[in-house]
């Protein structure tokens, strides 16, 4: 755990250096915010279309299931929790993780604002200086010398730590893998912990079905590479060197000048086939998609093959959700909500 704690401190230090250096260069964070508002980068999508990669719903509901799979059923996280002496200590560790996690995500977002403000009129992607949008921060660190040791700041950038600048596809595959694998695992654990009628056949059927669907979706996205339209950027403020003579002149470099009117247009999906919409589903929905399929298929197969009798089930294997979230209800109502699971015997065993 101390190794992880040290890595987090290094990450925070590097991101903070990028944010502070960028804010100073731009004349304060207020100027950065003004640029973001002017270019309409503070707009939040409320669209429920699952093919839009990042909306309010994907960033809240979608990521909720993604991280629930990581913190709830991931083997590495469970092993870390098991190193604590008591359940209460494990819960405290998870609660303490929340502000740290929010802080790192916020730092990453603010660093993205800094980089956008720097390249607002000179997009390195259109210039051909980078191969993908998530490499802007790497080239920014290289050109601004925000750290005495450039390598220190670069190691704090997730895109740089993956290796060379051409590994964007690998990064996307790794992120999607959390949903493709973690979602079905979360689904089978949810099926067994919450639904007392589930049996082994239903669990296996639900796991395999959801895993097959998410792998199909995830691998299909990597193969077909669906396009996600992005807000427009300008190169009107770019300059390039003309070294064809004995002296060097700096010439304005503009690929496509855009007027000072900045709008964000919702992505319009092109119909490239019957599976075009399916392959464009946001990777942040993989976890919830797998959870729904696993529990639905698992329950159907369990009832078809013979459900487990809740009265014969060890109550310690079931999570009493209603006892936790509806503890103020009368005892008679709670007994009905427990679906005939004998909670009293679990208390006596403990």
C-alpha cells in the first residue's frame, strides 16, 4: 500500500506542476476559464443518446458501474481490503479514497483546460505534430519546460506512461477492458448477493452471455474504429518556420481559418451499416450494459432450471439491502422484502 501511496503523491505533484505553470503562463486561471466559456468548452451534454461518448449520464451513471466493478469485485482491490484487520478499517480506507480520487480527476480535467487554452488557435493535431487529441498534454510539457526535469512531469501523464505516442489505441483498449471484463464479473456477484433465487446454472449463463456481448462490442469498436465528431478547432494562430533560404522567416500557418464564433454541435451518427449504432455505444456504458444482461439472463435461467429456495439459503450469502436502506420500515414489511431469507439466523450465527 505504501508503494501505491508514493505513486499517488508523485502523480499529484506532477499534475500540480503542470496546472501551476500553465496558469501562470496564461495570466491566471480566470483567463483560462474565460477562454473555455468563449469556446463553449464548459457545455454539459444532457442527451441520453448512448452513442455520445461523454455526457452527464455517462460520466455519472456509467462511471459509477465502472468503478463499482473496480472497487467492489476486482481481485486486487479485494486483496487490499483483506489486508486490513477489521471491516471498519476497510470501509474507512474506501471513504478516504473518495476525496483523493475526485481530486486527481479534477486535476486531470484542469490540466486539460490549461492545454486547450494554450492551443486554442493552433491545434497540433491539425498541424500533424501529434497523432491523436490525447497527446496534446505531452507536447505541451515538452515545449513549455514546466518542470526542471521534463521526464518527471511526463511520467505523471497517463498517455506518456503507456509508452510511445502511437499507443492511443492501446490506451482506449485498456480503458474499455475494465467494462468488458469487470462488468460481467460485477453482474455475477450482484446476481448472487442480491437475488436469493439465483442458482449456479443461472450464474454461469449470465456470466458467459454478458461477457460475450461486451467482448463483441469492445472488440468490434477496436476493429471498426467508429468516428466520434469533435468540436471544431482552429490553426489561425499557428506559425511555421521557412528555412528555404540562408535566413529564417516566421510565416503564419493556417489550415482552415474559422470565425470567432464557437459552437459545440452534438455528434451526428452516420449510418454505415446495421451494427454502426451498436459499435458506437460509449465505452462508459459497458459496465452497466453487462450488469443488466448478466442479472436478467441469470434470473431467467435460474427460474427455468429451478430457483434456489430462499428458506434453505445461508442468509450470510445475501446482502440485506432493504435492512440497510429501509431500516425504519416495520419489521413485518422488512420480513416480506427479505424474500423469505431468514435474517435472524444470520444474526445468531454472527
